[in-house]
């Protein structure tokens, strides 16, 4: 059985709408799916940070840096 969905209204600034469109277009997603993906990513990051883990980024040259969340 599919999970029922609920309609949620949010207020976004123009810049946030631009970012949402950019993410959706880049990933060939609907805006709804882009928001779901962003929420899943944020939940993952929060779980990892809560567990005491670090989020690291490696660039194309192999340099690694820690992402700081505030």
C-alpha cells in the first residue's frame, strides 16, 4: 500500500525557489521530488553528525576537507 501524502504549504523566497528549480532541473526531478531528496539528505547529515561522524568532501585532486554545519 502506498503511503498517503499530505499537502503542505511553505513560503519560499525568490532565491530559494531559484535553487529549488536549479536542483530539480539538474537532477531531472519534479520540485516535489527535489524537496523530498533534500529532506532525505538533511536527515542523513543530521543522523551522521548526531552519531559523532564528520562529513568530508574530496576534490578531484584528492584533497579532503571537513564540511562545517552551523
